[in-house]
């Protein structure tokens, strides 16, 4: 029972079959025609891959400019930084309102990360861990959309703080009950 070396299905006796003259692999005639030759790597009759055409760059021509949303100076359309110090998340032009909204969002992310770092550090202290830990866990959960970047580091800090706080609480209860 022979199989097509391209699609790996059984070659039925009634189906048209093409055999590679070089490596003698059998193929459905339609599979051979579809890929343009043999499917065996390194075979002289293997299909030749064609490179796709180069992408067309829109808006990156000589002299293309865009206005800086912060200072309104014309800058190159592909720049992500302006002479005034403004930084942009992408090369597409932004309106001043879009830029202000993006800056507000970045500020909120930075504030959330700094708050979570402070709560994490407080949860590492034994005395404040039972309070700071659960607060850090709830804070991370409620702001998970802002803290989700950076590979999950900040979310892990928040949830880890909650676990540390729970462990310190359990230890405090055990110590209190033991006396």
C-alpha cells in the first residue's frame, strides 16, 4: 500500500500517479502538479521556492513628513522621536488628542507598576505582609489589563505578594494559637 509523499494519503490503484525520475517517490499527479515537482528535500526535481515580492513601503518615500503631535514641527514620517523629545508608539501620524491619550495611558501603567512594586516590598516585611499581600493581589487583579505586559512580571509580583501575605497570616495564627 503506497502513500503519496506529499499529502501522505494512500495511492489508490485507479488514481493517476507520478513517480519522480530521480528519487523514485510516488505522488498523486495532482499533488505533483500543485507543488511543482518532487516533495523530497534535496531531490534534483524538487519544487523550487519562489521568493515573494518585496513589500511596498507606504509613507516612507523621500521627503514624506508628518506633524509632531506635541510641537507641530514637521518630522520624517518614519521617526518615532521628535527633536522636542516627544516619543511615539508607532510611525503613523497621531493627533494631539491621540498623543495625550497615549501619554495618559503610559502614565497610568507606570503608576500601577510603581504602586505594585511598593506593595510587593511591603509584603516582604513580616509585619506588613498580612495587610500588603492581599492588597497587592487585589490591586494586580483589578489592573491586570495595565500590568499584563512585561512578560507577566508585575502580575506575578502582585499574586506572589498575596501568597506571601497569606503565608505570614497563617504563621501568625499558628504562633498565636501555640501560646
